[in-house]
C-alpha cells in the first residue's frame, strides 16, 4: 500500500469549499483525509512525506481540450509525449480530440486510443468521439457504439457541423446516452478562407479576415438547439466578445450551454500577427483588446466556467511556411497554467487562485461526469502542487511535447505547477 502525506500545504478544493493550510493524507491511491494528526502519523509505516510549505495543494488539474495526434500523426505528438507534456504542466487528466488519422469516429479507433493510453500514458486520458463520420459533417458517426467503447463526449473539433438538422439529430442521440456535445463554433460561409481576425489588422496586413460573427452565429445556433433538444452543448475555445454576451443571456433563461477559454485568446491580440509569425495563427483567431476584456469579464462573472489549452502540436516544417498556408494552432499544455495564473491572478487581479482551480477541476469534471476534480475522502488521489509565486521563463527547448510551436517562448511568467500526482504516485516534479 502506498501512503503519502502532503504536509503544511495550502489546500484548495473548490468542490468542498476547502481553502486553508493543512495536511493531506493519501492511502492506496485514494484521498484518506485532510489533517492526519501527529499521533496517527507515527503509526504509519513507509510513509512518503512531501513538504508542501508555501505551495497550493489542488485536486489534479483537468484539460478537456487536447490534441494528442495519435493515431496517424505521431511526428507532431504521441500519446506518450503529449501526456508527459500534460504532467509537466500540472495536469493529471486530459480529454483528447477525435481529429486523428483515422478520425475517432468508430468504436475501434476509440478502443485503440484507450488501449494505447492505458499502457503509454502517465496520466488519465479520456477520449471523445466524432459527431460525424470522418468529421466530414455529412453523416452521423455511430454514437451508441462509441458510447459503449467509453467516450466521454462528442465533438467534431477542428470542424463544425454546418447542417443544423444533422446537429439536432446528434443532440437527440447524445441525450439518449447522457453524452455532452462539444462544438468548435465556426460558420464556414462567413469565415471563408479567413486566417486572422477580420478588422483593422487584417486590412493593414492584407490577410483574409475571420469575422467574430463567424463564431457568434454558431454559438447562437447552439443555444437554440440546446433549448430545443434539452441537451447540453459546450462551446469550445471562445474568442469573441459577442459569444460571451450570448452565453450570459442564455444562462438567464436556464439553457444548458457552457463555454471554455484558452490562454492565447486572453494573452495576445491580433496586433501580434504584424511579424507574420505563424505561431500566432489560431482557429478561432486572436482578436482585439475589447474581446480579451470581454473574455476575462466572462471568466470573472462565471459565464465561462472552464479553462483549456487546445494543445495543437505541429511540426516545425509545417509552421515554417507563408502565413496563409500554415496550419492553425499552438502547443499549450506546458504554458497554460502559468499564463492563466500570471494574467488572471497576478497582473489583472481578475480572479483568485481558488476560482482558477475551480475552472480546471470540478467544473470540467462535472461537465463530462468524470469521477475526478475533488479532494473528497475516498476520491482518486490525483493532486497537483502549485507554486503561485514562482517566477520562470518559458523555454520551448525544454518541452516534453514533441512539438515546439508556441508564441510564448522567452516569456517570463509567475506561477506554475511543481508536482503532479496521479493515483497517489508522483509522475512529474519540477527539478
Ligand atoms: Zn477547435
């Protein structure tokens, strides 16, 4: 039996309203209790003691939007390298997207990913299934059999189902199996060949624009369909101020709709594309300072309840092309926590660290019905130790990820994870 005592840490467990200094006792991979008394400690043999003085002891962090690229694109990332990157970012659980090659649109591909993850990953990996076959937006994937194979949600991420009637059918099937549907919100006709936010800078730089309305119109579509089908829809990687306003209004009417925000959409604006560096090319794109302010406001008032990376590894040779030609996306697992703590907690003083931890633990766990994200006695002992004041510099050359496509190389950040514990075992610690 492995027994671990994490002493003198600042324990923050939003699910149970715990926010105080104490000791956390882990026994046999489960949370035993908080505050093991000194008398009890003496009677425990082979106790591993971890001194957490000055550190935050949080439930293991969960990132529900990660591209692990396996099967089919292991030059960019593998399940092994991607989950090592997650552990180094403080994540004990990731949810991987189905746009692999072949796509996770059948029980056999879902089973393949789950089997590989079970043997090659040091953290928990949950899988999603595609809404449509080959993520082509034309014909529904076998939702029932993928549910049986163990998916936790449906999404066509990277793509967006344009046919509203087909999306309605998907929601009706999802509801039968209690599966949440996650959506990458993009109207293809409005967005066209857009590669950056449509506005002042796209005009100056002469690049095709991706208007905010191209996202907002699908967010509104999802609100209408969530109401019609009484099924939860989670809007992925929101980038536009209008999307936050739409969610806020829908919540006042009790509609089952939620949203997530990625760090790059609050750390950067479209102005940073001036140098044509393709590491600033995202989908949805970086937008304006007004959008950044609105996204942060949405986090503050809990219109947006989840943070995620949209970790999207690409090889250097793919990104080292003209801006129009380059693939969208950046790696994020090893920088997201630092960026959010640095910006939201320290610089903007928008939220406190307990609120931030809620957005990475109990909220995503509840959305996807995962038995994770708390330090309740009896819960699986996934724990992340965080130093909220540690100053560090992002160095892409030290990433555990196989890819290096980040716009944050050389950034000085305050706050990061220092130890990642999965089922009571340390799988990564800052050296
Ligand atoms: Zn996406």
